[in-house]
């Protein structure tokens, strides 16, 4: 299978890349990234890295011709600074990637979303996540998988103070909480995304946080 990965420099995306490189079922991994990746594609024959501008995606590049797409793009309101910039990263970019890939006959799209995704949410973050889920469902992918993790466990390059506090609390009390409230290890999320891309279950499929523990 030929896989397109977007968001490989993030916490979940880096795990997807690591797992995909070691998975014999995946013959080719095409990575689209805005930031440089330290991996050397010359020593990883099935890896192709393309450093691009997400605001100016080439429509006819050969690397759009893949079987499945995994998208782990995402930012935070704190990092984005404005609602418009947050929406650009979490809505505009995934939609643009999904649209072009589908035009090139990709049959499966897997999105890392959020447990609270809801177009009617009073929280802007969750509202945008719900919006992108809804619009992706209209692109006629034979297989669309939405992964909705809760709080993600893993070592981030960027420190999120509030998230670190919550992770610490959940590490202590997690065992007595309902499964949907427990920490979701980034590697578990990544593995579920890869399996979804490989299996290409027909229709729209939701993987909730209690399945990612």
C-alpha cells in the first residue's frame, strides 16, 4: 500500500511515521511537511519527503497518487494566536489535502480529530473539529475514518502547561475514571490510524477515545 502522511512532525504523526516505516504492509510513505524532517530518505527507500507550502499545494504532483491518506495536522489556539489561523491549520489544510488526494483516486482518508468534535459546540476548538469532520464526509471517500482521542499521552516537542497538569492528574486518577476519560497514548492512536488506512473499512468510521487506551 502507498500511504500519504501529513503532519509527521507532530506527536501523533511522528509515531505514525515510525510505525509505517517498519510495517511491511506499507510499500511507500509520502510525507508532506512544512518543517524539515531529520530522517534521511536516501537510507529509507520507501520514504519520500516533500517540504511544501500548505497555502500553495501543487494540484498535479505525482505524490498525490496514493491508496490512503493519514492526516494528523493540528495546532492550538495559543500557538495559532487567532481564530482564523487556527481554522486554516485544522480545517482549510486537511480539506485541501483530502480534496486533491480524492481527485487523484485515493480511496481512504484517516483524520486525527478530537473527542469533543461537534459543529454545535460552544468551544471554538471543538466546533472547528466538528466542521472539518462534516465537510470530509461530503468528499465521497469509500473509506473515511475519524479518530477522536481525548487527552494524548506522549512527549511533545512543544510544552503545553495546562495539558501537562491534566496529564499529571490523569496519571494519578486515571484507573478509576471511565475509559473515555483516560489518557490515550500517542502510539496507540498512530497504530489505530495505520490499521484504518490499511483495512479501508467502507463508509464513515469513528474510533473513540475508549478504544485508544
